[in-house]
C-alpha cells in the first residue's frame, strides 16, 4: 500500500515538474516577439503535414517530411540567438514581478508621476526613454548602468533627461515604484516595421520589448511626440491621456496572476 502511495506521489511530482517547465517556456515564448512568430511557424508546418496526410497530398507530405526531419537542426543554427534569449529569460523570470505587489494607489501614483514628467518633456521637447520592468528581470541592463534606487517623482525624471545631464542619453529603468538606474544601454530592434525616420530611442524601446515583457515610454526630442512600446509593437504619437490609460491597463495584474477573489476586490477598489 505504501509503495502505491509513493508511486502516485512520484508521478504527481514528475507531471508537475514537466508542467512547470512547459508553462515557463511557453510564457517566455509569448513575451518574446521573435520566438512567438517562430512557434507559430512550427505549428503551421505541423498543421500542413496533418492536412497533407489526411488528403493524401504526396508531394506536400514528402517535402514536409524533410522539413520536419532537418528543421530542428536548421532552427538551432538559424535561431541560436533567440534560443539563447529564451534560456536567459527562464533564468531572469521572476515568480512575482515587483509591479504586481503594488497597491492600486501605489500603481496609480507611479503612473501619475511618469505621465507628469512625460507631459512636461513633451511640451519642452526633451528626449526621454523610460522602461518599466514587469516579470522578466532587467538586472543585466541595470547592473551596467548608473544605480539610483530612488522614489519615482516627475521632478527627478525630468532632471535626469534634462539636456547636458550626463545621464540623459541612456534610459531610465523602473522596478516597482522605484527608479533603479539611469543611463542604461538597451538592445535596438532591426524590425522593418519601424519607420526609418525614427531614431535610436524608438528602436531601443521596441528592442527591449521584443526581448522582455517590459514597457517602454519614449519622448522624441525632435517633435516632442510620445510613444509606447509593448510586446514589440510601437504605439506612435499618442496623447498623454492615452499613454496613462495604456500604462494602467498593462500594469494591472491579470486574472492568471492572482486568485479571482483578489481581482474582484481590486476592481471594486479601482471603481471607487
């Protein structure tokens, strides 16, 4: 009897570990734009192979057999940087992002201070790049930047990006309700969807959101226009009010992060 219980416990642990690994991999694929496109392509090939076998399409089936046979090796060679990225993200992913432990008031205050600074920099055409960390840790970028770790305030953000300030060229990274660092150097995107007239700040904003699940706010120093990058997509030239709503929505804990009871209580608090 005891052996049967041990076998059941062993199987439960085995299934749980596999489930957690699959969940972590798929979650990081979802947060990485390039890998999510790659995953969709693999699913499409498998679907075409199934359709080809079902309808007896010999030529299609023959070609896809070779693709499936040699595809994994080709993917490892071609997408080696992306595969390395997802493995790094698995190590950087936090069980509970700092933005999730903020109260509704703390989250709204943080967004308020950011939008106040963005609104001022928009009017005065001060260039800025503000990154908000979510589940995927940005420690690698923070460690190479100038550490600040200060309370978020519109005055501090404006002073950091003020022209001739030594820190204004890089980006500010926010963790929770604290400014962790300034002058951070970020990867730039090579996406062809980005307008060629946009500069390094916009490409860095898209680049960091392609590789992580962070949010990036950009203020153009040429035009004063405000843009936000989310999941590799750039929402260009939006109003500060639209930016505020977008940030509040993206930073709000989703249904799968907490229990339904917690979410309902939070929604009621926000409505009040």
